[in-house]
């Protein structure tokens, strides 16, 4: 970005804040108007990126310190909330995967199932990326699969990834699959943790992860099927094959040898954390404070205690954890929560909900369409975490004002923001940086965005109308 354009974008952010603060003061009050100004400033900077996404995430602290929209302690607390601890603990569990080789072992074992046809390639790469990203950070999944895919394409005889036709669908499957898979479980990314945090604040009840799986799994499966069919339509008509790829993966897996002690320990700790998170309803009354965030943190911390096979160091050292921790993602997530705190605490959320109510968007379908399209648009311009931070607090407030059960609308909005196709930012920057043509990602991504948005609207509406369980959680 050239200096002149960057300066213009930097100036527009606070200008939007000033305009909103003045123009909306009568409708939302001073604090509410400035909260919307903060939201517009952050969304604009997140979309145009004159500074890093993470830097923008600190705006709520500075703006609220200057203008006092809400109690500052509540804003600061969002950057070290229980949700942040969950992400931190998840990173502690997965960082040692790379050093022990567990990440490659699991990935290569899955990919050894792939056949030479492009249809087989698309199926395995997409489903593997979606399944892995449902329980691991999307960025980590994309960073794991991309170099393996590039090595496979080289092994198939293509020297230049940018000119290799098979690289386009394969890298698209990884970048898109890592985003699509996030909806599969609450552990699919910071955006889901944010949504749960907002919901728990509204309901006053702990959200059980098993509730998510039961209600989202059908949509997850439908998303995978529809995406596969679209990928087949665009990329399998020429009958192209990648001979030798199955042999490549089998050979690479064999070179790893037998599973080592440290790999088994890392895998066991992660599986225990997953089991604890989803089995939470079984022991919630006996151990009310042992929420998933602290299960992950406790088991992740054991990596610092258990000695590795070399008897010299623990499986995870703090130096290595500090270098590989997803600090930026955690701070971005905290900024989203802080923005939500300001929007809700200042009364801006209630004001926006009233405006929507006055537009007579009181039909179920109208509400679903507005919020799914808003979630999709913000996700595509920024990322899913930002979309969750902006849309979830508003939909919850709207449901409260209209006297609606917020659960189904909350789930449907979650369906909306959990996908990103177009821009080479966030997760997709990894695949583009590895040789994927960004213009092709944009061109092919447009029909996927449209179909995915329609899928969320249609499936969400059908679930709302014809699946009573969709709107109720285990504590209800």
C-alpha cells in the first residue's frame, strides 16, 4: 500500500467516528453514538488495513479511555477473559505437534487415502481441511496442509506452483476448507469462542459444547457436500490426474517410522482436552468451575512439566511457546470482545436493534436474511472473528427486544460468518503466498459466497421452523 493511500485510510477511520458521534447522538445518546463510531472506525480499518488487524483491535482501549463510553475495567477485561484462556490453552496443546512430528503424521495418514484423480484430490483435501479446522485453529490447519500440498504437486512433476493447473483447486480446498470447517465445533476458531462468550453473558448460563455439535452437524455435512459439488463442477471436467500422489504420501508417512513417545503424549493430552470439553454436562454440577477453557489450560500446561524423550527438556519450553503462540489472533479476538462490550454497555446495541425493529423486519425470514448477509459481508471484507464481534451482540439484543428466543437466530448467524472465500487475507494469505493466484481465488470465490449464503439462509430457516430442538439448549 502506498503512503498516500495509507494516510487517507488512516484519516477516514477517525472521521467516521466523529461523524457517527455527532449524527447519531440524538438517536442513541452520546455514549451509544460514539460506540457506533468506534465500530465503524474498526470495521473500516479492518477492511482496508492501513495498520495491522491486531493493532486495530486495541482501538476500544484508547477510544474508551478518552471518551468514557463504558466502564474501562470491563473493556480491559476482555483481553484476558476466559475465552482468551481457551485459545491460549489450545495453542499450548497443539504447538508441540510440530516439534514432535505429530502434525505431519496425522496429516500424512489422512492424505495417504487420496487417489490420483482430481475428484479424489478435491475430496480429500477439502474434507481433511474442514475436519481438522473444526478442532484446531484455522491458521494452524492451513499452515500445516499448504506446504504438504506444495511438496506433493512438485513430486507430481510441476515445478512452478503458479503455473500448475492442479494447484488451484487443491490450494483453494485448503484455504476455503480451513474456514468452512470452523463451524464444525466451538473449538473451530476464535470467532466461535466469541459468539459463545456473548451468548453466555446474555443468558447467564454456561454453554455446553455438545449442544453446538448436535445442532450444527447437519449444516456442517450439507456445507461439505455442496462445496464438493461446486468444486467438482468447476475443476473436474477435464479429467486431470496427479499420478503417484498416493505413493508419495505413503512413502512420506513410512519415513516417519513408528509413533514416538512424545507424539503419543501430545495426542493423548489433546484428546483428553477434547473429551473434557464435550463431556462437560456430565461433571458440570460436581466441578462448576472446570469449564473447557481451564481444561485446555491445565492439560496444555502439562506440556511444560512432562519431560521429553531426550530427558533434557520438557515437551514444550516457554521460549518455544512464546515464539509460536498465536498472540495476534488472541489480541484480535480480545478486541472483538471489547468492541462488543462497548456496543452493548453503551446502549448502542439496543439502539441498533430498535432501528431494525422500526424497519418492521419482524418476520423470521427477514431477520435471518439481514443478519446472514451482514455476517457474510463482514467476514469477506475482514475475517470471521470480526464478523462475530459485530453481528452476534446485535442479533442477541434484537431478539431480546422483540421477545424472541435468541438461540436459533444465534446459531444461524454463526452459520453465516463461518466462511471466507474472496480476499487473500487471514487464512487465505497462506495459500496465496504459496503460489495460488489471488485473482483466481476472487473469480471462483464469488459463486461460492453466493451459494454458501443461500445455504445458511435456507437451512437456518428450515431448522427454525421445523426442528424444535434447534431452538433449545440443554439448560432450558
